[in-house]
């Protein structure tokens, strides 16, 4: 579905991605794990078109999207839930969710998707008239994911969904991510919580200073001695 070939991304003269090769098959949850500053967010931002690669090629559903603008990439169905969530603080939960569907003209289908989002996140339905800015961190994360689902993503890019959340809420959100995947959405998940990410992913990549240093089935990575020592705190 998605393929990155020798992708380089720079901030000025600093090379944050030093030739990344990565692929995602339809139906998968793929995770990228790695320490702070490894280049995980840069990878997501390069896929979604927020950053332009200096070299390399990105293909999505057999189409070269390397040089497409971010809005064209959204229209292709690649939707990113950014780190720090970035919901609209002064809009209600309901209004925030509708913002995710602003490109869509199929009102009846939008209503159906809204119902689905409320089924996945009952908490959001309970709070649909509450302002986004007054939600708890976990609820804001739910809203950010819900809003992304309202645009019917083909590929969902999740950046650190566990960031700053209590373990019990993180568990709940990861259950829902699994559910979203089993309903047919392919997912690329960036996480510092490597154990959790690998426990729901099919495959994983390990990044270190702008390079992919390992790639394997998630189960194999969970049992890999190097990964255990460096990323799983064992
Ligand atoms: P984290 O989990 O801490 O967000 P990450 O793996 O997502 O880490 P990136 O945010 O992709 O890492 O950063 C990769 C490298 O690029 C880091 O060295 C970082 O300092 C650098 N970098 C990121 N954003 C910028 C920027 N806007 N300008 C300059 N350098 C940047």
C-alpha cells in the first residue's frame, strides 16, 4: 500500500532521515519505535507531505506521491493524528468531529461515520457538546483519532498516541486502535512505548538517528535481545 525508498529528509543542513526504506501492506498495523530524536515524527511528516523529502521516493497505492502537497495527500486518504493532538479548543466535540469530514459531500455517510465514532468512543458522545479544550488528555486523544476517522482514512498515521496519558487510558486507546484496524483501516503507529506498540502491531521498524536499524514481525522484535535491552527496559 505504502512504500518509502531511500527517503532523505533535511531540516536545513541537518539530515533527519538518512535514506529510509519502509513498506506497509494493506490491513497491517506497522509500528516505528525508537528513542527521542530518532526521526519517527519526521518520517510521518514526510509521508503526509508536511515535509518534503530531499531525495527518495514515496509510493501510495501504486502512485508516486513524493511531491504531492499535504492537502492532496489527505485527499488520497492518508490521515495523520499529530503528536500533541491539535484539536480545536474552542469548538465542541461534535464540531471537532465534523471538521474531520469537511471535504466530504456525502452527508448521510458522514452521519453514519459519526455514529461509528461514538460507538468506538462512547465518552465522546457523552461529551459531544463540551468544548474540546476542556477535555482531559485522554479524551482529547480520543477526539483527535475520532476526527481523523471522520475523513475515512485509508492509511491512518498515529504519532505517539500514548503521550502523557495514564496507563489505564492508554490501554483503552490501544484496544480501540486494534478495533479500528480490524474494521479495515491500515495503520502506521509511532510510539516511544515500544512494548505496547509491538503488542498490537503486526510488524515493526526500529529507528536510530535517522536510519532504520531493524525490521521484523512485531513478535520477533518483542523477543529480540537487543530490542529488549534498548527499548523494552529488560
Ligand atoms: P520524539 O519522539 O522525541 O518526537 P522522533 O523520533 O519523532 O523523536 P523527530 O522529531 O523526527 O524524532 O526528530 C528527528 C531529528 O530531527 C532530531 O534530531 C530533531 O532535533 C530534528 N528536528 C526535528 N524537527 C526539527 C526542526 N523543525 N528543525 C530542526 N531540526 C529538527
